[in-house]
């Protein structure tokens, strides 16, 4: 019986090749897009889950409110880790990490830049699942000047992994580190990924600066029975106990409405739910997971709606077939099974094509999304049952309407011609409205994302990022000032500055600032710059003067931004006032305010501007930023490269452009916009396929009516308007429904940016007019084809 159903269904599908092709193509595209997005979402949701105790690992965060400015950090104070473990029995282990910037590792006569280097407490290997190939993880980082490297790094420097006891020289501090462990490469699905773990006791900033100075990524491991919420509720009294010291009155600080708090973020929530300052990397966003999940569902729904619309429309032409089958003895159950078999068979064909299509498109999708997705045995295990379920569900839903309605026809009425069509117009109208509502929603979302990205690219950030060439690692030169002086002499160079603290880099140095007559300090950024910095960066002063090499007293001066001036209480006149910050030994340094620089964005535009202070001092992590004049940039880079090679022949000449570095901060948003655009175009295309097929069947059903109208003198335009107007009405209803829904959804997405472009009216208008044009062009093509056909062919049988 089943064999007969499949054979009959297969013959019926071959007989209607156009119908079959449209359905298979639409469903295959929808399922392929859905599969790619599911791969992407599964990868994002898998972050940090490689840790065997991931559900018990938490990161300790810090929140600071001072002078009405609240800042959220992904770091904690140096003593927090030890104090938490000592104070709370629920915590079995605690560990700290702090990145080591601008590290060069010596290999023969070459110094190689390494970006994935971190100082770490020894207990980090007791918290995270980082398997060792060689060495003892319990003791690997106990001694100073020891390092654990991954297997790729071992092969890179030694060509093998049995390297215990070997030495690596870090040129930035000229120290030799002993390799005490080799671990497996960390999975890509981790919120941090380092190649070198240096012993924390080797860090130049390992001194305990108190509970109000945040600079360490801090992780804790809870006991299996511990309740993180109850633990977090105890942190308030814990912080008050440790913050009230002889030099800091926290009760007075909190009495003014300020606070310093710590809280926990589950390890598995960091990648998608955390967007704090001083993250270890660029995290994802759970909002994008919801967006992409909705896109996958929408595309699949659009494809299924096409299938249902075409199935119900085509069913009208099969009424006589049903009548004949019933006269010949077919039962209603047999007919239902037959129609469902055809529907499931089409869905099965589409699923097979979708799998092949998704596999073929996986590489370009990886390039677009920045992923390294691959089809593995694990993928196949969950993919096959999911696909089989989709095939059955889609096939049954799409085939249920024609199956149950057609099978209920009375054969005598059908064969007498009393049933000339199928009463499915209301359902098809609803499905078209639903389909175009989704399409318009996606169009508005795409336009909003691109509008925000365009706003980011062109926003005045308070500095000029164009025409700035950044030469890296000048700290390795014997005297970088000599190279700077030579480069400034080049005619195509406007100015140059030496510092690693740039608005577009991740080099940051936290410090506690305080002012005259104010014992309360607050967290700020402290940057070491030279006298050419502000001019090279194109920054402007709100008050005061810039640093000057001729003014020797400027070494004890300081420039603060407007936000820092406000928090210090110097909003009126800050020039000449004192600002205090601790040096590495904890000694308080007093500086005189020389200028207030206008606020500029040195964090992501998702965050508000935070306090910043700048002092004139050499930066050991330095790079050289060169403002170039418009002209032959390639020739200038060649000139600078020659000067570099003359003073440092054994070091690679590496450079970047500041505007490109800025764009990389928003690479996730750019990739999201590209993915959104591609899948929106795909959704529109699938919707057009269905609309084209539906218009063709509508024209076929009204073929004789069109012919009679033509004989009576109707023009092509009149007939085209007749066939198009019903579809246009449905699209207008979809516009009315989709516009407010899309506005609300994208408004929520924009709330994630501190600086954003509100949704403009033209976006809604463009989406509405665009969808209307798409519908008119799609239906109009079929309408014109029907309108220009010879009426004699249609009326010949009358």
C-alpha cells in the first residue's frame, strides 16, 4: 500500500514539473538557510562548555558609581580572589588573570610579537579544563618566571612538544621564562584564548592595591551544593568590611549615593550576556542569537507558506481527479494518505537538496560570519532526526488542507461541474499577509542595522581616525625618539606621537584618581603620552594648554577629560587644580591640571565615556602613530619601512591604519549586518517564488474570464490591474502589521548602544514601498503574460 502511495505521488509530481520545481526550490532554500543559522547558533551557545565544571565557574565583576556615573567592569580588585576564598566556604578555588600586552618572544635573532599572553595564578588550572600534555598543572606556575604554553606554541618555537625545562626570553622585560607545562590548544569556543600563561608573581603590576582598584579578571569555582544567588547576597557586607580602611571611608562614600559592588556572571553566560568594560575579548550578544533564530524560523515559515499556498491553489485543478477516484472506489482515507504522501515526498526531496546546499555554502558562510563551522559526526547525530521531524511536520501541515478538504468532495457534484474551484481564498490571503509581514520585518531590521553601522562610521568621536598610520612595537628600538624625529622630517608627515594608548586599541591602564580636598578616589584610565599626542590625534581642548617638551615642569602636569573633571568636582575651572594617583609602589603622585580635553570615545559606542587622565611620560608598550598628509601613501609607507629597517634590521616592520582598527571594534555588528542582509534577500526571493507560482495559478483559474474581457476590449493594463490589485491589498495589510512590530524590536536592539541613531521614518517608508514594488513586479510579470495571451486558445473549448 505504501509503495503504491509513493509511486502514485511520484507520477503526480512528475506530471506537474513546474509546481514541483517551485516547491522543492523554495523549501530547499529555506531549509538550507535554516540549517546554516542553526549551525551558527549552536556554535555561539557552546562557548566555555568544554569545561567539565562549567556550571560551577563564575567570574567576579565590579560595578562603580561615583558622581552619578555608573561603570560596569569585568574585572575585580587584586585581593578579591584570595579574600573571597578565605571568607566563604562555598568557594573551593579562586584565580586571577591579567593580559600581558605587547609581548615579544625572542627566537634566534628575531623578536616575534605575541598577542595571546596572560599572567595567571597557579590555581587557574584547578578551575578550567585545560589538559596538559606535559608537566604538573598543580605546580606549573608556582615559581616566578615560569610559563605554560600550548602545543602550537611549542611547535612554533621548538618544533616539538617535549620542551619542559626549556627557556623562552621575553624581550619586553628581558627575562627568561622556564617552560613548566605544555597544554592542549584551547577550543575556539572560549571567551578567552591564550597561548602563554605566565606566573602571576612575574607580573610588574602584581602588587595588592586594595579593594577599590580593579585590574584582574577573577574567577571562582563553587562547591556543587552552593547557591550562587545566596552567595552574591553576602557580597554587600563583605565589600563594606574590606573597603573601610584608614585611607578610604566607604561609609562616607556610600552615603553620597555612590557604591562599589561586586557580582557574579556564570561562565557560560559571559560570551553572550556580558558587555562590560575590560572584557578579555569581543563577546557575542544574546540579542543576535534571538535575531538569527527568528530569521531561521521566518525563512522556514515563508518557505512552508509557499508550499501551502501552491498546494491549495493547485488542489482546485484536482477536484475532478478526486471525483473520478471516488467513483472508482477510493475511500476518503486513501485520498488523504495519497495527498499527504505527495506533500511529504516533495519535502523529502527539498530536505536532501537543502543538506547538499548547506554543505556547499558552509565555507562562504564561515567567511561571512567569521566562524570555523564544520559538519562533524556530532552534527549529523542531531541533524538527521531534526530534519526527519521537519520533513514530516512540514509535509503533513502543507498537505493537510488539500487532503482533508478535497477528500470530502461529493463526486456527483464535482463531475457535474458544480464545483469549479476550491474555497481556499481566505486561507491563502492570510498566508500571503503573514509571509509579507515577515519579509517587511526583515527589511526594516536590515535597514536599521545598516543605518546604525553607518552612524558609527561617521560619528564625530572627538578625534580624527583617518590618515593615521600606526607603526607597532617601537618600544623594541634602542631610542624610538630618533626614529620619530626622522619620520617627522618627511614631507608627507604632518605629525607623529609615541604611545601605546590609542582610542582604537585595547591598551588600558586603570588608576585611582582623587582631587583637592577629596579623600574619595574613583577608577579612571591613566595614559602615558608625549607632547605631540593631542595634535596627532586631532583632539581639541575645552580649556588650558597642551603638553610642551620645552616646559620641564609639564612632567608633573596632567590633562583630564571632561568626564574626569566632572567626577573630580572641577567642572567649573579645573586648570591649576591638583589630581592625585598612586604609582606602582603605592606612593601618591600629585599632578597639576594643565588642560581639560573634550570628551572622546575610547571605548565601544555601546558604552558611555568614562574618566580619563593623561600624563607626559614614556610608554614601555609604545607604538608610533603618524598623521599623514593625503597623497602617495604607498611611497610614504615604503620610506618609513626603510627608516625602520635601518635602525632595527632584525625586527619586522608592522603597521596598521587607525580607521581600520576602529572598524574592527565593530566587526561583530558588520558581520551581523551582512548575514542579516543575505538572509533577508533570500527570504524575499523565496517569497517571490511563492507569489509567482500563486499568481500563475490565479491567472490559470481566471483564464477564460481574461479571454472574454480581452474580446470585449479590455486593455493589457486593465487586465494587469485586475490580477494585481488583490495582492497589493494584502501587501498593504502586511505593511500595517509589520511596521510597528519591527520598530519595537529594532528599538530594543538599539538600546544596546549608548550612542545610536534612532529609527528614521524613511526606513519604514522604504521597507513598505520596497515590498510593494517587489509584489507588483512579481505578480505583474505573470499578469502581463496572461494578458497578452491569445484569447482564442482559451475560448476554443467553449
